[in-house]
C-alpha cells in the first residue's frame, strides 16, 4: 500500500533522467495521458497510469480531479534579481548604462528592511503564480535584502538559493563596501540561512568589474570555508563589459580566467549569460563542472547577443534557463522558453519542446546540483510541480484542438502561453498557489 497524503489525477509530462545530448532527452521522456500522482510527506510516492494507480487508493473517490490539466515538474529559474522586480521593462539602454541609470538607484532602497520584506513577498508571489518552484536569486549589497527574502521563502517552504551582492568598486558609493565588510556580512548570512529548511546560500560577487582582487580573495575564502554553498555571478553578457574586464584585469587571458584564478569555477558555480565565450572558456566550464544560465528574454531586451545553445551541448556544459528579471521582461518560464526558441532559430538551431521543458525543469535542477531532489516525478523527489491549463484563450483553444500529440501541445504552450496557463503551483507536496475559480474535488 502506498502511504500518501494527496492523489492527483491528470496528464503528466517529465524527463526521467538527466541527458548529455538532445537525443537522450527524447529517449527519457515520460508522458501519461491519464495518470495518478501520489504524494506524501512532501515527496513523490508514485506516478502510475490511472488504471494501475486507482488500485492503491484507500477509497475509490479519494483523489483530486485535475483531468484536462497537464502537470509538469516545477520550473527552475537559474538566474534573476528580486530587487529589480520594481524596475522591470525600463527603457532604452544596454547593460552598463542600464545598471547605472536604473538598477543601482532601485537597489539603494533595500537597506530598508520593511521595503525589502514588502518586495520579497511580491517577488515570491510572482514566482509561484508563474509556476516557478525553485530559483537562484540575486539580492542587493544589503544584508537586509537577503534576510527578508529568505524569511519569506521559509514561510512558503520553498527551495530557494540566494545571496547578498558583493561589490567594492565601480559602483555608486551608496552601494559599495570594503572587501572585509563584504566577507563578514556574507559569512554571517551563510551561517544564518544556508541549509535552513529548504534554503541554500549563494556567494554572490556581482561581476568582475565591480570586484577588486581583495574582494575576490574574500569570495575565495568563503568558498573554501563553506564548500557546499553556491557561487553565482555574471559572465560575458555584453561586448563592452568584456572589454572593460580586459582593462581591469590585463593579467588574465579571458573573462572566465578571472574567476577561475580565484577558485570560483566548479560544482555549484553558476555563471549567468555566457554569451561571448572563447573556446578556452567553454573548455574551462566543462573541465570544472561549472554551469551557465541562459537568459533569452533579457539578452534580447538589452541587445546583449545570442547564447550558443548548440555549442553548450557540444562542450558538455551544464545549463539552465534564467528569466533574469528585471532585464528579463517576464517571470513566466513559458514565455522565456518561447524567446529561447527564437534565439535558436536565428542560429539555425531548432529547440524542440521536450528539450525546452527539460532545460526549465530537470536540466535547471542539474545546473544547480539539485537534480537528486527536484526536476521530475521519480519516487522520492520533492513534490514541487505546476498544474497547467493548456488552453485558456480562444486562440490557444483553437490551436490546441489542432495539436496531434503532447509535443505539439507543449510547443503551443511555450509559444502562446503565459501566466494565465498556470492553474496551481505545489510546493513540497502542498498547493501553495492557485488561480481563482479552479474547481477541485477531493
């Protein structure tokens, strides 16, 4: 007998194991048109076809009826900035000017713990209402920003990784700190929050241009003291940024070499963007088992360039999808995958639906070294998932009626879908968010 708290009947799609090629993804897809998911104590107990699963019900009518809905693993967002939520969609600049004009002034507000708490609650609601159950998040330089975010995430029992920005040069005085101050405040935050419930800490130097050698040495010390933390920063987003790094760090061959020199590459190191990489940088990412975050929406919005997804596969570098709010213009992973498809098309790479959903779920979990915990419906995985209403607009309903299989349906979702398609979001085996008006029978 299966020991469960909830049993949900719906259609299910996931990828059952990590993959090293797009072809492997297709071989590991699982689709149940009529399935029954058993969850208990926050984890998956079983996923079975309905006719088999119904035999394990304690009572024949003891299940949540979500027929007509599609359940997929919760979306994993591998890079975004919660303080930038309030300046999303800011007009007219590329990366460096955008930081100076919009980002830094907004981030100055987060020394106020009340403001940080208010925006943390709004931010997490945006994640949940868009089906995102795990995220790797930038705070600001202020410890208050991270305390507020972690406290709000702990209330939701979310699996969230975040960190305070570390920054000691080439930024406004009101956002810079000394290397020692940054080290001490980060160390205290790690001790307070890392492994608290489902939370994890990411050591977060903003990027090489705002980091002195002393600061990166402090980051290195922290990484050595707390080797199971994450490292989260930016890499090769913009050509002007790369040229700036060359002038600041002339002794290093490449942008990534700056981080590698200080021991900051490796397992649980996630580098956002990685658009304009040299061959040696790809090789270093692979050799060190580092990961990258592909942020299609923000890359297009800021005019930064086109991420080379095919090269990422060829070089065997772990990769997840990032919305990169607020340069990214949506929290919604469906819309973000649609932009990823277009970036692929511009480079003659056809991103199919099964690969796209893999990157947004199990692939993202792998990039964060969390694939043993989340990313699919294998027995024992944490029960984080999203219930999708596959057709909520007249156009979607028309298009869905012409879909011949699950792959067409998924592709329709990632090209026409948005937050309206999110019916429910479940965190650790409990419904954490639901769209008003959705009827459910238990």
